[in-house]
C-alpha cells in the first residue's frame, strides 16, 4: 500500500492532468475502511463471484484506458483461478507489477505465472535479477518485461550533527533498521553482534524503527518484539538499543535515515526479491550493510555497500567495526550508494511508468510534464556573505572551490528576473550581493577577473585562462540590471551604470565570438533604458564582426559562424537578433533566423533536445558525439527560443521551448530528472549512463534562468495553460486504474 501510494503521488506530481488515476483497494473479507476520494472501488478478494463482477465494472467504465495491478501472491491465496478469470475478462490493456519473483518454481507456480504473463501486455519487476528469472525460469518473453526499480525519495541530505542533536543522539554512532517488524527481518542477528561492536565503539546506539506488522499482530501478537526486548536485557544492551515503536511520518523516517551512520538489513529470506527499506537508506546517504538478497547484490555492487551472510552475527560485527573506524570508507560508500540509487527516485519511477502507460494504451496519451514551482532555496544555500560559491558536493556548498564572476553574473540575471516577476523584497539582498561581487572583480583598467578563492583572493587561473567570455557575461548582467531601473533601487542602478560604462571602454577590442555575443545582449538591455547612439554603435560593431564570421564559414548545409558547434551556441543567433532589435538592421535578423534554425535542426531529435556534447564539439562534416550534455546549454537554448518566439511568433519555437525545458524534468536519453525538486538544485550534467549528482552554481542558475523564462508563457498563450500547480498544455485525459 505504501508503494502504491508513493507511485500514485509521484505520477500526479510529475504529469498532472496527463492522465487520471483511480484506485481499487483490496480487502480480505473482514475489513471495511473509509477510503479517500481516489479509491473508486474496493474489492473483497475472498469473494469468488466478485472477480468477474469487478472486471465487468472496469470494462463498462469508458474513462479507464489501462489497468495496473500491484501483485503479491498472498493477496489471492486460495483464489488463484478466480484472479486469472478476472484477468481473462478484462477488455482493457493490463500491466502487472510482480513484487515477488521466486526462482526455481514448482509446477503450479510456473503455470500460474506463465498464464498471468500471457494475458498482460506488460510485466514490471523491480530488479534485473527478477527479469532474468522471469525469462529463464518462467519463459516470459523479453519484450513484455520492464525493469522499474523500487522508488526512493529525494532528500535534502541534511547535516548529521544537527539531526542527531534534534533526536537526542549527539555524539552517538547510529546504527538503524526500519520497517514493519516480523521474524523474517532477523533483527536478533544485529543484537547478537552488538556486544562485539560496543567493545570497540562504546558510543554506538542501534535504532529499531517501526511497528509490528499488522498481520503478525493479528496472528501472533507482539511475541517477536517481546523476544527482541528480552534479548536486549539478556545481553545488557539497554543503553545501546532504542525501539522507535511508531509508524513514522515519511519526513521523520527520512530524518532518522539521514542521521544514521550505518544501516543494517538482516533479512533471513534468500528468496526476498526486493527491499524498499535499504533502498530508502541508500537514497538518504546511509552506509548500508545487507544480507545477500538479490536486490542487495544488484544495488550494493561497485562499492555502494557491504554484504554479509545470512544470520552471521560475527561477520556482521566485524564489518560494522571496520566501517566505524574508517570514516573515509563510509563516505565513499555513501557517495557510491547515492550515485547507484539516483535513477530510482520516485520522479524517475513515475517517468518510467508513464512511458509504459503511453506505450500500451490503445488511446492517445501524450505525456505533459508538470512545471515545478519556483524554488530559490539551493541558490540561496550556495550563497554566502561574499557571493555565490562555485561547486557543491551533492547539494552541500564546497567553499574550497571558491567563486567565479561567471556564476555571480548569471545569478544576478536570474535574481533580477525573479524580482521582475515577483517583486519580492528579499531578492534585493541577493541582487546587491551579486552586483557587489561583479564590482569586486572590476579592475582599474576596465576589465574583470573571473576566479576568486575562499579567502577572496584572485587565483592564478586568471593568468592562464581566457577571460573574454567572463567579461562578456558581466556586461550582460550589468546591462540586464540597468534595464530594470524603473523597479530597482536608484543607487544600485547608478552604481551598475558606472561599472558598465567602464567596461564599455574595452568592448570594441573584443573578438572572441561568445564574448561579443554576451556583450551585445548586455548592451541591448542597457540600451532599452539609455537609448544611446554610442551604445548602438558598439552593438553594430560587434554584430558586424559576427556577420563577417558567418559569411566566411557558412555554406550549403552549414549555416553557422564557425566551422564547429561548441558551447553556448544559441547565444550567437540570439545576439544577432538583439542587434536587429536595437538597430533595425535587416541582415542581422536574416542571419539570426537562418543560423538559429540550423542549430535547432542539429539539436532537436525525436521530440527532445540533445545539445552538443562537451566531450567533443560538432565539427563541420563530422558526426556529433551523443553524450555529455550540460544544463547551461539547454538553458541558453530556452532563452534564445523565447527571444525568437517573441520576435517572429513562430509556434515551433514555443513548442521547442517546452520540449527543451522538459529535458530538465526527465525528457532526455536517460529518462531521469536533472532538476531536483527536493533541494531546488540542478544536477551538473547528463552523461551516457548516469547523471552527475553534484548541484553546482552553474547548473542551478541555468535551470532557474530556464524556469523563469518560461514562466511568462504559462498563462499568456492560448495553447499553453497552467493546470494544478504549473503545468503546460492540457492533453486528452485517460484513466489508469491501479489495483492493489
């Protein structure tokens, strides 16, 4: 039930009105519950006549397009044939998720699973091992099997010391396990191991989190818990063991896991297919020690956790002691676990399920990604009293990475856009802070340095790195700030005006392609307020250089400014369009549109964007590298699409803007989220087989610039609507019935 609730919530959050979900709740004949609105049917699995009756109800309901069944064999014990009749009578496509897949089945089980699989359009399992068993032991066709890992929650990765203080565990090394208690969890193995652990680590506390399983209470009472409590007394462990005898709210559970140093999973069942408990622990950054169920062997490989034998207390204590004395090892295991588990976030599980629904549905079911609410939390978390910190380790600021003008200039633009949209007075503190950083980087000669360390000193990188782009970005940021002179504090705008005037003294000496383009954008925005012939003259000088580059390099099939596509490509045609808007020069507009359309043809394929790889630029006449995409290039594309849509009114630009933004939300080659809605941060890159989970300044600002850019289209365009909490487009509704 928890699994079903989590996936339903994730689907609703991720896809809004793409489809509607109704639930059929299962009962065993003696239960009668009051259900929430989403439960359309309840079904007594002990009633043989009810199976076909339920199938007929679903068939008769025209709203339902798909039936999704969360399956456990115990739900239908004694009624296996009735359940098969239910499946046979359904006229809608059926997808079944097997939560248990037993190897080496006896004849009756083999026959049952083969019949179920034959009826269903798709069979979902949660591990690759389970998929292998279905293929090899049950002869289920490979094309029917989908592996969708058990979902996990994105968490903010809060500070352990702070959390331990909150829960009265200051100074303790915390071991934990959680879940509904039953004898199958073999928690006594950990209790047997604790005396040896405590001898070496006297500050250890073991948390046993969770109530006894309701079915166990019904049949056996609290006998298992009492046995554990007696064992604690017998081994004199009262000061080292705490029973948290609650069904914890999710937030509290995740906090307990985040403060845990080592998570222990000691199930004694070698046939257990999946454990959501240690998956949750991995997603919270726990160092996990587990018995070798198939799920653990699959997820804890490559240094993502430790495996111990079933029921082996000596091996468990030795492993825990090794981990407790080696903090660096625990950190490495934790990081490996986070990278291993990242793809299983509920958001990614929702994407996988929705794409499966889209595939098997007999009706049109276009997926529309819900637009997240604006969230500045991570940007603010990455900002200290001096400015925006460059890098993060996962979502924690890495002050040792220092600061850059690049990041603070982009942050200034993002915060100005946010203030323009919301008029939130709190934004002014950050606008001032980012502007002050830019001013700090200004040199007396009228140019900017880019790299500053944590002691606010310029670094040697400034001597060896081309600073032209950073100078262009600074002009872009200052120009954008000045364009908002009517709503920003006058003193701030006057100060920015002084700095940009200094910087403009050197602009006509720029020849770096992107530096010129950034500068054109900044001068375009600056001129909105100033209306200066001198500024227009500078814009024309730089734009003419871009035109000359285009004429020199472009030919049939290659309508571009250079002989290769590199980074921030969309910036170049956007800058020429800005030059046209400032000067009225038609040639700027013509080249801008031709080159931009050429770029879009190179980067949009199969309904999504694939920006040029940062591993190998796309050279004229060569094949593009497929992997290595950066959020900043997607964001720059969205900024350019917005400018071109406003100028030309071409609907294709609006459509591509939506598709490009969906890249952040999971419409990319890995079908994984790049934006983290839990932290408000954005992951640093999309690689061939993984997402870089660090949430640095550049990536987070890139997402925010993209998100702020599309905001104005959510209400102001007839084909783009806001539904629920920010959703683009209203598709045909289809319904998915989940039976659990």
